[in-house]
């Protein structure tokens, strides 16, 4: 049965979030960048317009001064140079500020991230069937409603601003051109600035919506969380199987050492510890095998078949089993007791030989 969005009840794991960031999938609102750029450009033009007008006057003064009202090759080149200077003086600062604001607004939303994967071509976006599905998806419907709402709100605010000044606009018919241009310019700037502020408020709301939507999109099903855990930590079933095989191999190697032991000290039924000592090679006797219950019984069976002496000493057996690992030497506190047991073993072995 295919999983649906309603099955995604688990919060995204750190790995899922990191993968989304690497793919360039981060929470951001394009409207926020647009609103900030609109506000900054409006403020720039408002304060820079007097400078532009003055530069425009200087431009025409220079043109008329140096061209002597003649249109020729020299005056055309001069006109081109002066026009480029004038345009650059206006456009370059505005472009620089807008680029800076655009970059800063994106960094403020999700931080500075370089994601090469985001630049890779995604040919699945060219799929027309998938494109139609996206066109009629729930997200597309939400974006459509948001766009209609923005148009309505912005249009309504613009209507209120113009409506409040309609009498003054009509009265411009009796004013001189300069007064009319200045008044209309102020209305345009006021309209642009207030609409930009309104768009900023809407963009902030949209940013929080995008963050919520981003978290919803990143949510995972319980099965996805389990699969990711398996990928990161390994399949628990496989790990248990590997541990089981490792323990079985270790147990088999241990059992192979029992016939080489000098003595097996028992509890007699709960514990069995096999001891081996090679004079001149070992500094002290070593535990070569140990076990309890069924393993202890198996150690004793192998010892009996191999002719290894079985010595019952419950306190020593328990102490060895709990304090000494396989392959380790016995502690000094047990030297005397083990030496006495080995002496008995060697005595019995010598009698058997005789």
C-alpha cells in the first residue's frame, strides 16, 4: 500500500535535513527578497532623484556647450560618452545595492550555503506529466490563492491611496507642468513605498508559512525512519546474525583448546574452567576455556573424551569464571590454589604413565 502524506508523522532526522540542505532545499520566501528589493529601490530613487535631476541638467548643459548645436561625428561620440556616464552613475549604484540586498535577504533566511547539487540539471522537471500533476497539486492551489490575495490587497491599498488624493490630481489641470510632475512624483513614491511595506508584511507571513511547509515536507513515515536507521547503524537483524556467528566461531575455537588443557576445574555443574600451563613458556597458568551450564557440560564432555582431568573445586571455579577472561593469566591471588591443583594433576598423570 503506497504511503501518503498522512503517514508522515515523524519529525525529520538530522540526516534527512542535511541531505535536503545539500540538495539546495531550504526554507525561504521569494516574496521576502522581492519586498526588500522593492523597498530599497523605492528609497534609493526617492533620495537619489534630486541628484539624478541635477545630473540630467548637467548632461544637457555639457551637450549644448561642447557640441555647439551641431550634429556631427565628434558631437555624436561625445553625446554617447556623456550618456553612458550618466546612465552608469544612476544604474550601477542601484544595481549594486539591489544585488547586495538580494544576497543578504537570502542569507538572512537560511544562512550562507554553497550547494553544487542545486546547480545540477534536473531533467525530471521536463516531464510534462509530472508538470501537469504539479500544476494541479495542493501546493499550486495554495500559491494561486496567495497570488490572488496579494493582488487584491495591493490593489485595494493603491485604490485607497489614490482615492484620497483624487481631488488634488484633478486640480493639477490648472497647475504648471513642474508642479504637476513634482506632485505626481510624490504620489508615485508614496504609493510605491506603502505597497512595498505591505508586501514586506505579506512576505514575512509567507516566510513563516514556507518554514512550516518545509517542516511538513521533511516529515518522515515510521518506516522511513527505520530504513534510515538501518542505513546508518546497519540492519539489527544482520548485526545480531553477525554477532551470533562471531560468538559461535569463538566458542568453537575455545572448545578446540579444551583437549590441550591440563585440568578443568568445575563447580561441579554450573561452571567449568579449563586451565593450561606450559613450564618455561608461560609466566603463569592461563584460562583457555570457560563456560556455565550447557557450555560447562560441553567442556566437561570434551575433557572426558580427551583424557583431561576434571577437578571439582566450586570456590576456585566461580572465582576463575568471574575474574579471568579466556586467554588471560590467572591472578596472583589464585597462584597457590592453582599450583596445588596442578600438582595433583601432574601426580595423577605420572601415576598413569607409571
